[in-house]
């Protein structure tokens, strides 16, 4: 990638990070969350550990290699904290760069194995209200409540039971996303992490932002529906009909979204 293109990509990722970390939302505060963007088939940019999305700077984005993380995820090897730290450091293109986020591993997998161009991981307050409770976790797994969630967030969400951040989480996400792709024929756009947060997976920064916004709206509606009584979920037939409609595919393209079918 030419320097000009890399600079543009870096700026796009910074803008996405600032949007996801904006105080106008309750999506990510302090050092929460992380973002990434694929540079080419071999490398990507990812947020450095300890930095904040709301005021992320160019020197807080680290360019790393994809392959070491894919190898680690696919292996059955046990990695100590020290092994993980060494892997993160060795994957950096610039030896003097800051330490990449420990969640760099699942970013590498989503970008390298599942066709993503941008990934945004946040701790959306409304979503965490659901995934941090038994009733909420059960409810979000039952499906969608309104059509626009399908149009923006894909045919169905993907779910990962709680696993500590790091290689174990990356492996769990890889397994869940692989099962999802085998079932639906496409990679997931939303991944819900129990007791943790949301991962939005997109073909552009704008799509990641749109997915996060819609997932936040869906969570707030779910919370209100639970408070009002039993949520009325859309049937599998309705979901299939909406996700397969050509006019909805046109709307997805107009909104800059990845077409779901």
C-alpha cells in the first residue's frame, strides 16, 4: 500500500475510533474497546494497549502482521502471559511501536480469516446491560425485534460465551464465527460477547459505525420490550424474507453496507 493510501486508511480508522469513543454515546469510555483496519493481505492497523478511542492519535495505532496470530489461534498450544506479550511485540512491523491491545488476536482473525476490512469492539452500555444478565443474554439470542436490525446487522447475531480476553477469546470467537459461516454462508456482522461487549465487523468504517449504532438501538428496544412484557420476536420466515429482499439489498448498498445475501 502506498504511503498516501496508508495515511488515508489511518485517518479513517482514527475517525471511526473517535466516533465509537465519543462521549455523546455510552459505547466506550477510558481505555475500553479497540479498533482495527486491514492494510493488505499481510498486515493491519490496531489500537495500542491503554490508549483511548475518544482521543486516539496516529502514534497509538500499531501496524502488525496477521499470520502469527492466525497460527496461534489454529494451534493447540498453551500460551502463558509472557508468551502472549512476546507474540504481540514480535508481530509489530516497527520494533519500537507501542504494545498492541491484547485483543489484537481476534482482530487479526476477523480481518484475515473472515473478510473484514474494519473491526470495532466496544462496551456499549445498553448491550452490556443485556449480555451481563441471564435474562438479557437469553433474550438477545432469540433473534430480532424489528426489520432494520436485519438490514444493518445481518441475518443473525453471533454469540460467544464468556472467555477471558486474549488467545482463549480469539479461539472462541474463531469457533463461533466459523460455525456461523457454516450455517449462514456468510461471516457475522455482529458478535456478542457474554459479560463483555460487542464486536462490529464491516467492509468499511462507515459500516462498523452503522452496525454499532443499530445494535445499540436494538439493545435499548430489547430492554424496553422486556420491561413491558414478553418481547415479540420476528419469525425465522420473516427474517429470511427481509434478508433476501432485493429492495433491501438496494438499501444496503445505498447505505454503504455489505449485502447480506
